[in-house]
C-alpha cells in the first residue's frame, strides 16, 4: 500500500470510530439523550411526590381533628354519593349545581 491509500484507510477508520462513539454517546441506553429524558422524568416524579406529601399532610390533619374528620366525611358523602342529611332538601339550579355546592363556593370566596 502506498502512503496515500494508507492515509485514506486511516482517516476512514478514525471517522468510523468517531461516528460509533458519537452514536453511543447520543443514542445508547447510557447516552446523553437518555440521561436528559431520565432527568426530566425525575423532576416530574419529584413534583408529583411533593404534591402527594402535601395531600397526605392535609389528610392526616383531617384525621387528627375529629370535627374536621366529620366535616370531611359529610362533604365526601354529599359530593361523591349525593347523600343528604335528614330534613334537608336538594335544590337544583339551571347550571346543575346543588345548593350545597353554591354554599361551598360562597365559603371559598
């Protein structure tokens, strides 16, 4: 082989090796793009964990306070199952909201 052919083979070999390393760096299971994707997933999971911890604290505070627990149970029974207390009447308005839902929206404002 002459030197020119040898150089071409060497350059081609080097480019193939660099191409292979670039491919591995970017697209393999431990590649850069996979790492970025996993970091984003980690951030999303950390955010979700914070939300769940806050919700858990709220529910624990409700469980620890008997009055709050009774109010929470009443609210869930009314909202989820449409139950009412003895002597109560449900009034339906055109927008489909019940009187209790209107009262709750007034309390929140």
